[in-house]
C-alpha cells in the first residue's frame, strides 16, 4: 500500500514509526491496521515521550491496591474494606474546538475510567486554564466549558466538589480542561480490565457506534493544531443520560459476579479497549465488527474500529454468564451485544463477518516506541529567573493593591462557576467548593471522610519546572492538610507543549523529577495519571502545567476544618514562618507580580522538610480540635489569605457572617520595608490558622517542639481588616471585590 | 412506615432519599422500578430528583408516561402521601397531579446552593412538625425550577393554603434576593387540593444531617411519618 506523508500526518505517525510497523509485521499494514497502530501509538494512548519519565514517580505505598498503569485508575485502601479509586485526565484539544461537548465528554470519559474499576463515581473535580477574560473568544470558551461540565455532571448525579481556574495569555489558543473523578468500591468488588480467559465473550454495551471522534486520540490529543475548522468532526458528542444508566447497569452487572473484566471505550475507541484488555490479560482477541451496533449506516471497518463514540463499555464474561449480564442491560434499556471473544493466541484479529480486515500481534500494537530525548532549558530561562526587588516599584497604596488582587480573575471567588454544578448530590458533601481548601466527603457507614483537591501552578513551573512541580505537590497536599486530611495519594495530568522541542522536553523531565522528589519527601505516591502533550499553537507552548489531584483521609469526619474565620476573639497564627519575609524568591511567579506589574519572573523556592512538618502540625491541631480555621497562603500571599478568611467568615448556612482582623502591634512594627513582598509574596509552606486565645501559648510551644516556625499575626475582631499604617478596609469591600471579581471580568 | 421510592432511568436522588428516610429516620424503604404497575403496600411514595430520561424534550415530560405513574395517580387519588422532589415535582406537574409548570430558571443558569424555605402552612401531612413562618434550610439544585401558574391558579393556591414553601432569607423574610430561580411569588413547593401530594424544588433529603449543614429536612419526612402513624 502506498503510504503518503498526508496519510501518516493524519494519524500522527512518523515515517520512521511506519517503517517500524512494516518491520514488525514483516509486511505493509492495511489501512485498518495502520489506523489501529496510529491510535495505539499516539501520545495519548502510547505515552511515547512521557512513559520513560513517568517511571521516576513513586507509585506505591502501604495503601496502594493497584500498580499505576496496570488498571484504568489508581486504587487506595482507606480501611473498613473500602477502596477509593481516582484519576485525572485531559480533554484539552476537544474543548478548544468545541468547548461544551469537549468538556462534557471529558467528564464522561473520566467517569467511565472509574466505572471500569468497578467503583461508583462519587465526586468530580476539574482544573481549567484559559486565555485572559478580556477577550470575547476566551470568555466563550470558559462559558462553553463550564456549561459542558455542568450539563454532563449534573445529569449523571455525581457531585462536582472542587476545582480551579486560571487565566494566562499562554492558554488563549490552548485552553486546558482536566477532569478528575473519584470513586468508591468494596476492595473485593474492584473490577479488572484484564481479559485473561480464552473463550470469554466480549460484550459491547452502551451507545451505538457512529462516526464521531474518529482520530480523536491521534489527531486531537497528540498533535499541535492550527486549523481547528478541519478538526470539528473529530469531537465527540456526549449523552449524559445514557452514561447515568450505563453506570447503574455496569455496577448491577458487576454485582452479579459474572463479569470477568470491564473496560471503558475512550481514546481510540474499540481498538484501544479490546487490544489493551487483551494485553493486560496476556491474551488475544477476535472481534467481528459486523456485530457492533451502530448509529449510522455504511460505516467502514476502519471507522468502526476507531470511532470514539461516547458512553460505551466493553465487558468480558464466560459464555454461560452472558445471558444474565445481558438481562441487566436489557432492564436499563441499554444495548449489550457479543462482538467477539478472548483468544489463547496473543493476536488481535478483526473480521467483518467472515472476512478478516486486520490482524496483528497484540504486543506489537501496544508496545509503542519510547523516546528519550535530550532536553535543555530555553535560552532565556536564566533571564526569566533573574528578579531583583529593586526592579519592582512599590505600589502607592496597600489597601488598593489588595482590592485589585482580590478582584483579579486569578484570585477572585469561583462562586459564580461552582454554583452551576451540583456539589451535594449523593449527600456526602461535608465541605463543598469555596468553604475550605479541599472538599470533604463523608464515607457512609463509617466515621471516616475523604478529602480531595486539585492544583497546578503553570507560572512557577515555567520559571523553574523542577521547583515549580515540587510546589504543586506541596500545595495539593497542603490543601488536604488544611481541612484536616492526611494525604494518601496523588493523580497527575501532565499538560505540556511539543516534547520534540528540547526546551519542552526539558520542562517535562524537570517537572516529573520535581514531582517525584516532592512525592518522596511528603510520602505520597502517584497512582494514576495522563499526559497531554503538544499543547501549542503557532510555535508557542503553554506554560508547563502539571496538574495534580490529591486524595486525603480523615478518620473522624466531624474533625474537619473550614477556611473562614468562624468568630471574633480568636488569635490568628501563621504556621511555617517565624517572621514576614520580603525576599525576591517570595515574589517569583506571584499573582502580585503578574497582576500589578505584568511580570512573570523570578526563581521560587521550597523547603520540603519544612512543608512536611507544617502540614503534619496543622493536621494535628485540627484532629485535636484546636484549629478553628485553616487556609493556606497561596495566590496573592498572606494579605489575600487573611482577606479571604475574613470574607468567608463563619460560613453558616443560616446566615453567614464575615469577621474582621486586626494585626498585632508587634507585627505592624516588624513589617519589612518592602511591605508589598511581605503582604503579597507567595513564600510556600505557610498556613494561616485561627485558634482560641487561651490555647495560644500551648499551641506555640508545641509548634516549637515540632520544629514548626510560627508567627502571631493578630486577632479576629470587628468588621474591618486592619494592619495599622498599611491598610484598613471594611470586610464588606473585600467581599465585594472578591465575590464580584470573576463575574465583572466575564461581563 | 414504608416508603416507596420511584426510580426512572436518569433518577439520581433515589439513593439520597433512601438514606434519609431509612438510614437517618429508621423507616422501611424500597425502590420501585418505573416499569412497575403497582405501588401497593406503601404508606408514602417519593418521586425523587434527577434527570429522568435525560429530561430530553422537557423536564418530566417523558417520565409521566412510565407505567408506574398510573399507579401513583391511583395511590394519590386514594389519599396516599406523595412527595415529588425537584425532578419529581416536574413529573407531578407534567402528570397533572399538581397545577402549574416549572420553567427554566430566570437567569438561565443551573443553580446548586442553600436556600431557606418559609413554611406557609403547618396544617398538612408534610409540615405538621414545622411552625408557620419557620424557615427551613434546604438546598436547591436545578436548571428548571422557576414555578409558574396563571394568576387565577396562584390566587386559588393562595386562598386554599396550598402554597407550602416560599424562598426566604435565613430569618424567614420573603425577598426577591432569596429567590434562586425567579419563581412566581417565591413559590418553592405546593400541595394538591386533597393536601396529600407535595411538589417542591428544594431537596429535603440533602438536609437531614447536621454534618451536611442542616437537618431541617427531617421535619418534612418526620411530619409524613407522624401523619401515617396517626391514621
């Protein structure tokens, strides 16, 4: 078959990779086979550039139940015979082309990954990046993505409990839509995706197969893209109603004990689901595409094998168990048909009726080439890290700067977004979006709760990928610790530019090394994940943006903590620092530098040993009931954190009240000359807590004993935020700026 | 007592309602598949929230044709207690068991948030444990909860004391700002003329435990338990 560069481009294979396929098969592949190789060797499925690096990440702990990559998502033993399963995945390029369906099917896809583990999905999170909201195109993308997440998530009855949104120019052409799902199962009920028993029947359940999404994996997720128009037909269309029924039917079918293996159809559709199930089981598959139920007529074998139609699952079961399984799907009015069988010989054989249309060894299909490239920092990397305080002018007014930051799109409250998502369905949400640094979900039938959070900081990773990635891991675990949860495990989504460019590969490698270091220092494995490379347009890449989702555990659901100051008369203490510093490194990549001075510069730093001690001490205070609130200092620094705590106040449902703050005289006297760096710097490993005054002495003594530096900042009082000599603002004004900021930016 | 909880394809508050009436309030509860043609043996029926049939066409418009709805109508006609929550309210309106309709929220956005409901009448099997004027903290989660009925219907509901809940401030004062969806006269829940069928947009099953923020929803389910045991 004469294969042209155009054909190879369409399936995103290089000529060298094509030659490798010919070499392995000892013949030219036919078009169906070539499409299957293209999909499975795509970056999205084959992790050509990331897999060698992913091995650097610790993936096991005493609580891990599955090896990262061995199943569809990571599983963690939380005790009481229960497993929590979770994973984050990108749907960046589909969302750029068609934001509503792109984001919606991103949610649907990650939910099926969790379902494939035999777990009931109990929470959704998402991490989003867009270009600045002053452009109508970026606002349209944001609205479409939020609508898509809400439409799909609300309809399937899985609460959307936490997330983050950031804006930067670098995401204007390449928005990021990362969706995370968390599920729960009894450990003995966890399902496998390994089709390992020859003679088992393969059943395809769910939506009819159509022409939507063909080449999604190779085309959208694995290439840079310039001409979005031409790609529109490759975006999938979701049906959340069907997904909800599919969840119930699959869980009901699993409960019969008759399902041997379960696998979702995601990127690369039937090809990937069937071949990867066989690979996991060390077996082969025989598929007859004539048996695949379809939503359009006249589809070719190529189209059936590569369709990315949504809401489909593949099951393997012994022949005698098939009728009982089909009965369950019948009850839910879901089509479930035998489409093939598991075979002894490790070959993927695809037929159309009796006629063979593709045949290749499973190992050849799944063993994508792996590339280890030489990375090097870009020429201007060192210049970017050079930041001197004296080059940053001091603003005229601290109060005005604080209000400007609170209202800035990256800092302002996300209430206008998260209230469009059902965050309470399933009645487990103890701490929902906006109320604490992480969401807290109680586990019914136990006294436990889990906490979940998701974080990323592209700017810091851009400035120093090794340290920035450490900071991401530190921040997500810190957020878990701030609600009182012990971090157990992480999931990651690696959003980067084109790894074939040395400076991007450098970012990728350094970020993974940084994450690995922080994971070891903080004692958390990465148990699942996804890589989204090629996020660039016209030669400009996004910031290196590893997104990390975290899972934490509270043994007593009642012993959790919110972020807001609950009442007046409490002492406010900063854990993690014995004074307010004003170093250039504190400003590196800060929101203050970005918003007020239009700069992305500097070299951030982090002390992971200190981070670990601070988090552990914060958790202890919460478990002992001593911390009345806890909030980490991140975007906008200390002043923004205090303002947020004041604004959130007691957060009571029966009438929330804000609470003021007055700085101590000692703090006021010791504010560094560069008060801007002290108030708005983002030195890491700092947590703001409120404690009862008569407990303060004891708490400071135990902090000292635990090697945790602490500073008394002030007390909660009145209705103003006051740092004498610097700022004095009514909390009402802070709340107006913070709650109104995003809506105003989106008008 | 024994609650029957309807399950349509796309229903998602079924398990939440089960947990509330069974796990929290200790009553018997079963799920009733939408293809069932009888609801015999139950003391009360819950039509829970969700997106029955995806709410394609119009919220509740397809579910009303499910076989079980005929049985629910007979059950209601015989005086049985029926509570429709969120999508359940929409279904009961589509089925003609309650007057009016639920339109798209006035601001056109889905809303999930805590609301407060002013109890307008305590003289019903759903509110006997509440005081008149008592605010209940109960959350909403819907895109189409904007209750509408023509002026004469609203006047009749008012006159007959059938407007059971109005969105209000935490202190019980009914204001425009407290209305999450633009519903006529802040209406959050109404009952039928026989006073045995309640439809409400807010989710009382989500406010049955202090750990989740409020246990005011127990007053509604608890009133139903009282009504049944008083028979």
